[in-house]
C-alpha cells in the first residue's frame, strides 16, 4: 500500500534517518532525508513529499513550528511527529497545527507502517475532498462529505474490530484459524483460507478455510496454484496479487513467507477497486497476525528456557534421590491418561504436561537426612517434608508466566475432605489438575518398592484408592482411575 509514496524523514540523528530510510525503502517508498529544518524546507519545495516524519527537536528549528510552514505551503502533506521526550503539551500543539499522529521513540516499525497507511488514506481523502470542493455545489459538497464521513467511520470501526479480535486471542488458540475467522467476519467474501506452500509441486495446500455459508471449502480450494507474480523473491515483499477474482497475500514472518492468505470475492458487481479495498484490510489483518505469531514464538522460546531451568533443578534432586526422576515421569504419563479419560480441557492437559514433570520441585529444599531417610519419617520430619509443595510453588512462581501453574504444585497434596496440606482446601476449591496428580502420585508411591516397604499389588492399590474416595481423593477421578486400571491400561 506504500509503494511509490514520497516520504521525507527529518531527524537530527543520522542513524535514525538511515534505519527509517532503509525500512521504508524496502517497502517501495521514495525516501528524502534532512537533518535540520532548513534542509527540510528545501526538500519540501523541490520534492513535494506526501508524508513527512518529523522530529520535534531539530538543530535550527522546533519541529512543532515547522508544521505551520508545511501546512501553509503544502496543506495536503501528512505530518507524523516523532520524539524521544514525551510532553503532553507537544502532542496537543502538534495536533492543533495539523499533525496526523505522534509517535514516541523508540517505536515499532510495524506500528509506523500502520500509522503511515492510515495517514496516506486520509491524505488521499483530503485531496479528493479539496478537488470536489472546487467543482460541486454546496449541497452536493455536504452530501458527498457526509458519505465520506460515514465511510471513514465504518473503516475505522472495522480497523478497531480487527485489532480487538487479535488482542483477544489467547496463547492456546490457533492463530491461523482465528486469522481466517477474522477475514471472514471483516470482508464480504465468498470464501477465504490460509495456505501453506508445497515446495515439490509449487502449489498451495489449504490449512484452514472459511466460507460465507459456513460450509467447508470445496475440493477446488484444497490445492491451488501459486500465481506467477508471487513466485521467487516476490513472496518476501508483502505485496498482494489480484487474479481471477481472488486476492493472494503472503504472510511474512521475520522476512520469510510462511504461508498465504487467499480470499475469493463475491460475484455481485464488485470491481477491482473493491478488491483493492479488501486488500487494505487484508494487509492489516496479516500485519496483526504476523505480530501475534512473532510474539508467540518469543513466548514459547522463553517458556522453554524456563522449563529447562526447572528440569535442571529436578535433575539436581535426582542426583540426591533417584526415585524422584522416575516418579515424576511416571506420574506425568498417568495424569495425562487420566485427564484424557475425564475429558479435561486442552488448557488443563497443557498444564499437566508442564507441571507434572516438576511437581516435586520443592524437594530441593528438603534436607538429605529427611529426603533420603530409609525408614519411616517421624511426625516432625513429615511436617518438614510436607513443606516441599510450598517450596515448589515459590520456585515456579518466580517466573511470572507460570504463576497460575505454580498453584497446581502447591495444592497437589490437598485432600478432597479438606484435611490435606498446605491450605486445607476441599472439593472443587482444589484445582482439578492437582486432584488428578494427587491420585496418580499416590498410585505410583504404592506401586513402587520403597526402603521401608514392598510395592503393593494392583488389586490392593485399587481397593485402597477406592477406600479413600470422597475423603482423600475426588470420587469422580477415582472412578475414572479404577476404570482405566481394570481395562488393563498400561501406564
């Protein structure tokens, strides 16, 4: 949408000018540069830029003052102010003088792109309005401006809807499915889909699709050819292609195309201009989706690093107590199988996958004399051992993104009747993942040889777990557990 746009970048920092110039140049813009107010005025006179990105502090002129000169000589030139020092008075003054937007350094380049696309559309509308003001009667002017105002309100409402829908996506939802849903909600298209490229056939394979009538996309949408205009290096440019009543747009992450958004317009008199308008919103959706995906990649990388740290602590425990490592692995497998049988949510399954392998993390704070004691613990020693669930929560909750999961560790020794530890929670007040782990934790303890007793048999364990149903354990979870054991499920 910015290809061929003339942009003047005015900043006293050459490094900022070069970064913005390179970025906008890659997006097809024609760039002019100035490091002071005098150079900027010369460029304005000789180059006639459409957009000026203007620093507030310049060596010879104040950027706010320069807006007056720009708006007097070039009233349709859009001005985007930029500063590293936020002052509400500057913002108010700049807007009063005609600035289109105000960005606080350092700002994201994606945000700059969206601001520029918006102000460029506003500029074009302003030019059209000025032309029409010269040719239409007053009545027609008002009628036209009202229509354009309604159109602008609808456009801004659509942009807000797109932003709001992406902001509401949670970490467990499929971004690509949501992307397609948002395209279907936003654009009046017959069908749309997200495709991944097949390198062997030079075709696109449908990942997920949407049709206006709610039906799955037809067979002719399952595999489609890649337009010649989007082969090779052209895929990396974020440019859309309109062909055979379809709009194709690459989804680019960190400079690499990972897939394509494809929409098919309705055959109800929509022309090229309407398809181009769809392309504007499609680009906005793609930008938002790219940001979501990149943020998720960063989140998952951070998440994996944290889990690696926690697993390292478990390894440290196993150096002292070999039982803990095998125990955590077995309880994880059992808890996932039991959760599947109970029909827990995908989120709760993910919580089990994260928490179970480190549910005994707090044992790192238990003295060897208690953790490794070959005989039964005294009452005083047992009280100290009980604190491992609190220690585990304290360690995991240091990582803010695992604060909710840390509660599962804290409560995995609570009892259904409220007589457990550390908080004596009861019934549904105990997180369901903690209740599942409690049953599997007890089963593994009973089925494993310990220095102070032999392992129990399966029938004996089932009888003991059943006996504790409603007191130590959740009856519904006990029933599912017993059914799995009697069906011969292998943990």
